[in-house]
């Protein structure tokens, strides 16, 4: 047992019998090893159309969210629960809510993606458009409605799904200002971007942030 304890202190997985011990963010968790399947069970699972579709959708989610990891880490920080990290929460949400039927196949719909989820009041009356210096985000100042405060800061994400490149800013202008100019060089300005806007509110006691659900503002 001492050897397992020392292993955990070093942040490495340990095992004892049918239990697995592991550390996330300094907290130790345990889970049982998955039961072994027979060859016949594995063969049936591989042939199952439902299983194939599920695996295919999971692979699509992983590929789509790959370049959004930094944004997700910020936008889903309210969803760190035990061993479940922000990325896990986003993967789960995307698999359940962000697919659209395209003919007989499924595809991820960027309009359904949430790069941020939380309890804060979301943006209202928001839109985005290209201007000479970059992308201008505009929203209605809805401070003091529900949890919204004038000092909430914009969380902006722009995503190029075709070339799997991404750029983002976590702390933009305040909610009361009603706009934020996301500056881009001419090369990037010539590209098409899926754009998202959310708000972030800082708790000066806990030093943590509350986020709003993101709003999809289309392709610019």
C-alpha cells in the first residue's frame, strides 16, 4: 500500500487488485478496472452500426475541438467537477447537442457549438462585422439584468474550421462599453471566421471567474 501511496504522490497512476488510483489537480481518485470482454463480445460491438456511429461521432468531436482547447479551458472553467475537466464537459456537451443531420450523415454544426457555458447573463443584441482593422463586436449593454455587471468582460473566440486554426481573446472590453474591436492583420482578415461572444465576471474574493453561455454570431 505504501508503494501505491508514493506513486500517487508523484502524480503517476497506481493499481491495487481491480482498482486504479490516479491524481488530477492534486486530488486522488479511484475507479475499478473495466471488465474484460470476450472476443465474441468485442466482435459484436465492432459490427454494431450504433457503435460505429458513436465512435465516428466521438472522433469528429475530438478533431473539431482540438484547436479550441485553450478557449475551452477558459470558457468551461465552471465545469471542473472532481476528475471531470473543462475539456471533458465540452466534449460531452458537443456530442449530445451539436450535431446536425446532413442528408444521411451527421456533421457538427458550428452554430450549435458552445465555446463557453456558465451561469452569467449572456450577451444580448450582439453582432459582428469586418472593418478595416479587424472584426468589430457590438452588443447591447444589459448590465444589472440578472447577474450582469458593467465590469463583465467580453470573451471572444474566432474559429476557422476549414484550416483548423483558431484565435481568441479571453478578456476584452467591458459589458457597459457595448463593443470590442478584435484586431487582425490583413492576411487573417481575408479569411472567413466563425465567431462567438460570451462574458466573464471575476470574483475578487475567490479569484475565480463566472462565464456566460457563448452566443454564435455567424461567419464573417
